[in-house]
């Protein structure tokens, strides 16, 4: 991976971050139903201006996809040990 483009202060341009996130978003979204956007979105025809609004949309979409992905990593109704499930060490008193 190459070093992303930065400004004089070393800050990464949002367009670089968006450029990395957009292909993942496009791969995850099966159907787009947003007004004023093409039916088949690609990295080439995704709206890039106004820049701030474009970044907000990409950031929001990526965040929502992450929530779904990380939610899938959690096991629903997973049993977690409670203090009563934990065996006592030898010599400890029960309360």
C-alpha cells in the first residue's frame, strides 16, 4: 500500500479515504434507491461534489455497513458466564 496523499501539515485528504472506502461500499450495496443518482453506481459515476456532502454520504454509508458487519460478529443470545457459573477457588467461602 502506498502512502496516501497529504497536505503540508501531514493530514490525509478526505478524498483519499473516500477512494478507499467507496469500492467496499459499492461491493456491499445491492440496490441503490437514492434520488439524483444513477441506477448502477460505480466509483467513476459516484457524485464527488460538492466535496463535503460527498464525503458525508460516503462516511455515513461506510459507517452503516460497518455496523452490520460488526453486528454479524456478535453471537445473538450468547451465554456469558455469571458469578454463580464461576467455580470457587479452593478455600473461598460461598456467600
